[in-house]
C-alpha cells in the first residue's frame, strides 16, 4: 500500500497544537451562546443585561426599575443601553465582570438566581467587539463611589481591557451599560425585544420595566406588585443530590475536624442521628478522621449509603417562585384574558436531591393578539432558529427562574410537557388555534439548561412530570369554566326557543280553554323564567368566581 | 420603603467574585457536552474517541482500523478502550490533548475534519475523573517512540495531570485510550454504541471498525472501499465569508507587505484584477500600507466592498464528501435494501462564503430491522434526551463530516429538511411507517453545530435548502422505482385474472366454433403472454438496474 509512504509523522500533525481561550471558542461558535440570527441576537443581548440587572436588584433588596433603550446606528447596527437602580458594581471588578468569560459571583453558589454561569455579560462584550469593534461603556454608582469606564475583551487571553476610567457625579444609584452591536435587527416579532420584556414583566410583577424602541416610542410595563419577592437563600446541598466527586470537593475544602461533623455541617438534613445510621451502613469509612483525607473509595461508599437512608425532603427556602397571587395579577394585567387560572406545585426534586418548584397558569379567551408570524421569517441572510420554531410556540410561555425562554422551544422540558397533554380531555379541541396561552415557570437553584445559551430546559423526566401535573391542575379549572360557559349557552338557546313559542301557544290555549291569553302567557313565562333563572345566576356566579372582581 | 435599609452593599455582593475554568464549567454543566442520560453518555464517549481516531488516520494517510471494546465493571460503570492504527501522539502533548479542555490542533484550521474544538477527548477525561476518579490510560506509538501514561485534569485550572509515564515496546503503531466511566449504561438501542458504530461504518466505507460488547460478542463492520478518501486540504477563506473582525485578525498576523498583496495572498479567489476592482469601491482604504496597520474602519469598508464584487465561488478542494459510489456500496452492505439511490450535490455556500456539500441516499424495502424503541425509554433515573426524541427519528440517518448524529434530532437542519418534504408526492404515503431510510451527510470546513455536544446542525436556510434538493433528487428515483413496481404488480394481477378465464373461454369457444379447445387455449395464451411479457421484462430490468448486480 502507498499508505505508509504518505504517512505524516505525528510531530508534523501536532506542530499546530494550540490552547485557545473560552473567548476565542465562543467567538468562533457564537451560535452556541444564542447569537444566531439578527433578531434573536438583539433579544439575547437585552436578555443578558436585563437578567443581570434584576438579579442584582433582588440581591440588594431593591424593587427593580429597569430601562432599555434601543437605537439604530447603521445597517444591522444598533446601540443598546440598559440601566437599573441596583447596587452597582465595584470599580475593581467591572473589567472582569464584563470582560472575561466565566467570571462572576454566581457560579459556585447554591442559590436560585437568573444568571449562573458568568457568561452572559462578557458574552455581550465579546459580541460587540467582534461585530463593531467597540467597547462596552459602563457607568456605575454603588452609593459610595461612582465611576465610568470602557470594557473590551482580549480574545486570545480572555482578559478584560479596561480604559477611560473616570469618576462621575454620584447623582444616581445603579448600573448603566451601553454598547453598539452589529449583525442585529430590531423587529416586533415573537422573538423580539418587546415580546421578551413583556414576558419578563409577566414573571416579575415586582419590577418596573421601560422600553424605548428605535422609533423613540416608549412602552412601560408597570409594577403590578410592590412586595419584594422572598429573597432566595443560599442553602446547603441535600445528600441525595451529591456524587462522589462533589463530596470529595466539599470535604477537601471543609473546615470541620471530623468526617461526621463535616457531614452535619456541610449538608442539609444530615442530623447526628442520620450520621449514626450512615455509620452502620458505610462501615468502611472512618468517621473520625479529617475530612481532608476523605478518599474516593470513602466518598463512593458514603454516596451509596446516602441512597439507603430515608431523608427529609430538601429545604425549599432556596426557591423563590413568582407566587400564585402575583402570577394571577400579572396574567390579568398583561394578557387580559376572559379566564385565568394559576397553580403552584409543592417543591419536588430531580436527580435525587435538587429541589425545584413549578408554577403554571392558563389564560383563555381575548388573549394575546395574533403575533406577526411572518415578520420573523423575513430574515434571509442568516435565519438562525427564527423561521424554524415550532408552529404556535408562542402559545406556551416558558420561564426558568422567572426569565422568559424565547428560543429553542422544541427541545425544552416545558414544551414536551405541555404538548404531551391531551387537551381534548379539557375541552380544547385544537390547542394551536383556540385562544389559549399556557405559562410555565420552573424555579431552582440549578436549572439544567440544554445549552450555553440557556433557552431550553433539558427534558428530565421528573421536571416534565411536575410541569404536566401543574398544567393539568389549571386545565381542569379551565375545563370547568368552559363546561359552565357551554352549558349556559345551551340553556340560553333552549330558553329562547321556548319563549318564541309562548305567544302562539298562549293564543291556542286561550281559544281551547277560554282563559285570557295574557294570563296564560304571563303564567307560562314565569314558569319558564323560574326554571332557567337559577341556571343563569349559577352561570354568572361561576364566571365571576373565576374572573376575579375587577 | 424598607428596601434601602436592607440594601446589601455592592462590595458584599461581589466579595464572592471568582474566575472559573472551562473544565469547572463543563463539570457543572455536563449535559451541554452531551453527557445527559446513561446510554447517551456511553455513546458520546465512544463517539469522541472514534472520531479522533478516524481524523488522525486520515491526516496521516492511513486506512483506519478502529477497535472499540466495552466492559462492565460495576453498577452503571464501564471501561471503554478504543484503539487505532493511526500516527499516535507525541509524548510531550499527550497530557494537553487529553487533559486540557480547548486544546488541540484543529481549532484554527480552515480544513474539514470531524473534530474542530479540542473539547472531545478532554471532555472524556473530565467525565472519567468526576464519575470514577480514574485517569485515562494512554498508549501510543508514533513509529519512532512508544510510551504509555495516565492523564487526568486538574479541574480548577484546566491543566493536565500526567503520571506513570513509561516507554513501551514499539510492537504496534497507533493510539490506544482506555478509561473507566460511571453513570453510563450499555444498551442496544437507537442511541447505543452499536447503532453509532454501524452508522459510522456507513459514512466511512474506507474504515474497518470492530466492536466488542460487554458480553464479549464481537461485531465487525468491514471496509467496503479500500481507496483512501481525498485528503481534506486546508484552503484560504473566501472573501464573502469574512467579517470585519476576521479581516483584522488575518491582517494583523500577515507577513505581506501591503494591504493589496495581503488580500491576494490570504484569501481565495482574490486576483490582482479583483483588487483593482476593490480599490475603486473602497476608496477610503490605503491599499499600499502595511496590513498590520489596517483599522476597523478599513476592514468595514473592505467587507462592504467584498459584497459588491462578483466573485468566483469558493474553492471546494477543502471538502471531502463520502462519495456517491462509496455511499451506494455502504448502503447496500449495511442496510441491504430492496432499492437504493444516492445523490451528491455540487458544492454550495452558506453565510456568503463557507462552502459545503450535501450527499443524500435513500434505502427502501427490507430495511433496517425495527429498533427496540422501548429499550431506551427504560432509563428512569435520568433520562436525558433519550425518551424524548421525535418518533421515527431513527429513519433519518444524519451525518456531519461523516460523523453520525444520534441526538438532538428535533433541532437539526437535516430533520427540518427531510420532514419538510411532501413525501406523498414521491409515492410514500406515511414516512414514519413505510420501510424507508434517508441518509444525509453534510461536509464543510465549518459545520455550524447548535451546541457544544455537536449533535445537531444549526438550521441555516441555505443548508436546509441544499439538503431538500438532494433528498428530492433521490426521492424522484424512488418514485420511479415504486411506480414501476406498483405498475408491474397491477399488470401481473390483470394477467393472472385473464389467464384464469382462458380454459373456460376456450371450452366455450370450442363448442361454438368446433375448433379444438387446445388450439384455442394455446393461441389465446400466447396472445396474452406476448402482451404482458414486455411489461415484466421491463420491470425486471428496471429493478435490476437500481439494485446493482450482486
């Protein structure tokens, strides 16, 4: 064979061997961050900034006031400015927070937040750098000091480049970020910024959000609930959610003196009694030794023992759902439906020990105006996902930790669950055409997103099932409502038919019996009225009951 | 409000600010690498190793001989060994290649290869480390020296940990990697290793692949074509595929003395005449200056000018499709269908300048045995994508650069294209139940994957359209074949009906005319035979023509 003679030596092949930075990786594969398609890219940018702003406000205990302003600056070029009334950012960290991918405060925490990766804001900076070569302008006031600066990313090293740092008057509080981006487009579609912010308002009734679109038109999504949501609490991990490698990681940084105290101090629901139980099962583990000396074999034995002990369910203080009352208010404010119903499930767990909560709402009738389905399909240069979303995907409003998910609907646990329901059983003969909108919010300290762009929840069985239960709960209420409406319509039409015959019948009876027609007619009518009156009153009541008293 | 009093100072919030490594990121989000679900994870591991092996063999001009051996070592624990006859790996680089995420030879190249990110093999090491705490054992012989070592990843720093390095006898040539992995499961399903390797063989007829499954059973997918595929060539980028930031990157590392020569030397299809054209359009750019001084404004003007010049299409030497003859042979060998048809499209471009080639094949009748559809749904602990793939997804065999894509089918350009075809027009009344399999391979120097796990091609319009055209081409041939078969069946049944009456008719005619029954019967039969004979012969010929002559 000539194969050997044409061999290239390994050295030759490997002479180009290089390490590259995570920033360079995402520069080459920006679609993995969600930057695919011009409309989608613009929405992703606004999403990253708004998400960070709401997180920061909540962490500081401030009711969020967010404003987004979008201006066109050229062909497929727009400037985006997002400002908040949050805690601001320390001068020393502005560079890293916005100019280094995988830097942030949230990665190692066991606490529910919208952001969790430290990719969002630096991803925006990267996108500005590679599409317009412009830095991001940052203006921050922490209350104590106020400054501004420009931030870029050195892509090869994934290090921030900070310039033009200057102190500014302390006449504001919060953070203002502004950047100019290319390969983006503002559009009023299902995947556009307006829809994104509307849904953000829906899931965050404690936030006030303003949008100024490129024509200068202002939209305000007002605060519909001024109580601060329960602050998400950092909790200790539950033993059932741990793998051997996690246990080793925790043990080797533990300050506890013994394995036994390490277990009770580091994890949730591990009491001294439980440690005694564990000792009887994991007989190969020395519970008296320093946790820093815990071996892989120890960890494996402990994880196996964890699965044999009966635990209390994980604490759920870590979870901050939107709240049933708040969801209901928001649905009414924003979607203005004829009927609305909301359910909040009890906390459940997936992967053994990660707690999560599902909320679901249904809005029926007089719902969202039909979206400009064709608008988003007009992009011809690089359509990304936009033209290929499942038909009617706008009818399922998906949220993860109160953040709207607008893209990649086909591969999402919420889509699987909602589409998997037999809607006919609930009186909906065609989900895609009837005026029904379903909203689902999944809250957890760890949302298993399917991709770096965080637009879909990985379809894990436990999560899908919980969503199904929640949606079926509200669907049953919808069914009762529809049954009531349809029953009433039927009775009403029967009533009208009968009434139409009264006059004729009274005349005929009068001729036969000699009794006055007016008397017969009055008697008959009061008989019929008395039969149907209760039906209508019931109907009215039941509708009012569902509809609230506004 | 009490909001202010509960404010947390920015310093407090940011005290936990940390940078984390890409390895730590993927440890936390392993589902983004495709490690979701036990069966899928095992297949992903084999996929990463086999992909690297075939790439290495091809680059060295060696006909690949790959062997994969899988053994169960505990509950949900398996060892995987993949060996090849490739060029091996230099001792100095083994650590980085297998123990540092985002290190490799392929990232900056403009050449078609299966791998492109430097994540695959190190992702496997990471997965072994976090599920069994075991290193990967590597044994390599480059022909000159042979060694073995163990490789792990220091997750916090994303640096390789290499141990037990030793020289070994040079009695082999190639690379052997072996690891032990937890949270995995061997299963003979549509998403399992067997199916993956079968499809790999289908798209790589020049490779010989052996699988030893956990029961010790051996499967051989033999080489069906011993010619070496055209070696993918590194090509220069086409101007239409460039953005300003790419142009700056190239210019600032260019050795050319002038912008004009930089353009002709760095990019494909840029002749001196074209530079003259560009000069007339991009009047603000100084073509005589050092390319290292090219500004962003220059680059933007040049990119705009590129779009106004008429270019020759990109070179396509960079693309190495499977080949029409090879696909046909492989389909017959492996799927053994009643009918097969293959089409290879001419090269096309997406995003303006990235060339790609689509191949499509159809196998009809006597096709793949029905897959164990339920087997994969049995995983209850953490199902990942497995139970939720689109029904009948196994009927579309998706490939990117000859690598089978088994997961995330719903969000893939190939699925959109194949499912978007009106199959009834081609004589297929129900795509999901008829015995039809469609195979599509997309080849390019850059495949726009939708996720890091590289299991789906981002649904870009140009790619979807090319796939549709290719599949419609083979579908038309299928239609002709089915038409022939159905026509012949109809004629045959007519013939039989008529023949059944010959005897009766001959007797009756004989009685009426006095002519001998035998004579009438013989004449009638030869009359009928002569009419129908041509039909059957045509039918036979056409089938043979489609079926090959084996």
